[in-house]
C-alpha cells in the first residue's frame, strides 16, 4: 500500500507563495512555521552527501 503524500495546510501554502513572490516579508514566527512545514514534509532521513 503506497504511503499518502503529505500536504501543507492552505494557510502555510499561501504564506510560502506570498513570501516567494516578494509580496510578504515574513516574521520570525512565520519563518519558523515555513521551516517546520518543510521539515515535516521531508521524507528522507539525514543528509545526503553530493559529490
């Protein structure tokens, strides 16, 4: 059975879109929210070393 894909809440997704488009300068709390969302969606363990 395949694992369902993780999804970000619409609020976080909209915030990320606005930050990337330059329409919003994120607060420290918003940065933490975006970082947490990115890390929670990361399905790999540890760091990958590139050659």
